[in-house]
C-alpha cells in the first residue's frame, strides 16, 4: 500500500530557487548570531575547536563519552583548512562551518519540493517550498550548529526518498533513504523516536522492499558509528550506550535536568500554526496526503511526551515534519477551493499565525544575538575577556573569543574571577549582559564596576554592553 497512486518521476529540482530559499536560515545564523541552546556552542563548536587547535571548553558529555565525534571531526577539519588559508577571524570561521550546514539545509528543501511536486504539481510546489523555508522555527534552527538541525534535515530528506520509492523502483532510492535516516541518528540519537514509527509504517503499509533496503543501509551507517566510537572512545557503540543509559535507563537525566508532565508539549504545539496546517490533510484529496511524515511526526511526539526530561527544542522534529506533511495538503486545498470564503479565511489565519512567530516571543527563537555580535567584535584585538552576568553556558565559549586567551565568565562584581580580571592588564575587553533591563540597581552597579576597573564603555546593543581598556 502506497501513500499515493504511482505517477511519473518528478522532474529536476529548480536548484537555484531552492538554494535561494535555503540561504534564509544560513544568513540568519551567521549574520544575527546568538544561539538557540548552549549545545549549539558546547556540543559542536567547542569540541571542534579543541580537536582542531587544542583549546576550547570540554563539556562534561565529552569527558564521559556521551557524544560521538562525527560532527566535531568534520568541523575540525574545516577549521584547520580555513586556518591554512589564513581565515582566523571568528566570523570567517563561523561562515566556513555554515557551508556544509547550508548544503544540507538546501538538500532538505529540495526534498520538500520533490515531495510537494508529486502531490500537487510543480506549479504549486513552489508555494510549498517557500512556505516551508519561511517557517520561523526552520529559519531559526536550520542554520544552527545544533544536533536537532542536522538530524531533522536528514530525516526530511530520508523520508522523502522512502516516499519516492513508491514511484521510482530503482534500488538506490530506498537505499539512500535508509542511509540518510542513519545519518540523522548519528547527528542525534533521539532521532530513533522518529525512525522507529516511520519504519513500522513501512511494514504496516506492506512496503517490504523499501523497508529492507532502508534497513540494510541504515544498519551500515550504524556499524560505521560503532567503529567511530571504537576509534575515539575505545569501545564499540560507547557513546550510544552511554546516551541510552543516561537518558533512559539510569534516570540521571531527570535527576540532573528535572522532569516535566506528559502534557507539557501540548501547550507548545498549539502555538505552531504551520504544524496545525497538517489538519488540512483531512479536507484534502487522498493523493495530497503524506502519511509517512504524519506517522513519524506524531509517533515522535508521543514518545518524547512520555519521557520525563523535556526541553522545548526537543519538539522541533515534530514541528518540521508536520509542516512538511501539511503544506502540500494546505496549498492543494486552497488551490482547489480558492473561491470559498471559508478556505480563504483559513488560509489567511494560517499565514498570519505563521507570521506571528516573527512578532511575538517564542520558545524557539535564538537568544543573546547582541551579546554574540559583540563577542565577535571583542575577539578582534582582545588579549583577555571578562564577561559578567551570563555564566559559562550562556557565553560563546572559546570559539567566539577566537584564540586561546585569558577568559573569565562571572556573575557579580564581587566574584573572585572579576576581581582578578580587574587587576590583570591582559584583560582588555569586557562584556556585560543585562538579563533584565528592569533590574536597574544591579545593571548600574555592574556597569560601574567595569568603569571603576578602568574599562571604557564603547557600545550598548540591546541588553549587551561592550567595554575596552587600554594597557
């Protein structure tokens, strides 16, 4: 049983237009900076910097072997290549690391175009492409060095290849789908909660050939991952086993990060208009429905809702997969009933709801953009940097400092770290982040402490203040 009736193979993807759509997320990440989550820095950029040049923050996961080295090894190779070409500036390095991310994001959007073209035709596929590319969470995550961003791109691309296998029986189509799903698991072990429902759906719908080819290629990626762990951690599948033990078996994730109720994600998903576009499926024509994506999205949602440790970013795969599944149905419904005022109202509400992400606060919006922008400025000419009121995990780490320099993250002027930096002439750059602009007393005292230590206020940008000090 297939999702749709067999149709001719989809023509070539309009790659220039798809590449332009993919550039939105890339430019957002490298121009505005900031971060969605500290893991964006400390699970990708810092381990890559440490592997490439021997310095960088080594987070606790990298001390106990809870992560695999695939992404840091790739990023480290790119950083060394950039260094050999004389690209030492922080922003230049960030752009270099964005290149593979941009290519992956563009490949994912190409998959969205093919999937949509098979459902609603090439003319309407263009609308699907841009509605997906402009979906705010995808813009915010798509260019970020975050495991969720890598894994979701592989998931969308891989599931689209499984869908294409219903029309294109060449063995490499389904094989590529399994390979891509395997890579999504390498990028983020939590992707198993998407892959398992998707593979089960292939069996339920009797797509045994696709299931078999995808399983073989996916397992091949798994074996390669096990070998990578053997080389880097000294034991087969070390990081995977450590991840499962920490997050599932031992309960240490709950003890360390806390637990949230099973209904927590429901209060988040109702504010995701493009995810709700999936409900247009029920009013669409059968050929426009993408059940494989819907089953994978809802299966993942059910699994992560049942786990005690929850974070807003964990919902990102469901948001994107539901959106990719729902957009063809939504566009097809509007095109079929464009004269209907009810459908027009529904379309307008969906568009306004999607645009609301850019206007109102969202749990998925990148934070600390001004701070990271000023960290890049501070990196140029810095011999030492002191940062106040943000802590280690709110900072840009050594990556945004650019070099192995004295560096001090603290919270208050009376902290020993700040007091030492105030007396050490090597610290010639300072940053202050005001967690709340309403806390005037704390902000004024902190700014005064910088000035008393000889720092001169150079620029205030949003909640961030940048200081310089002469030797």
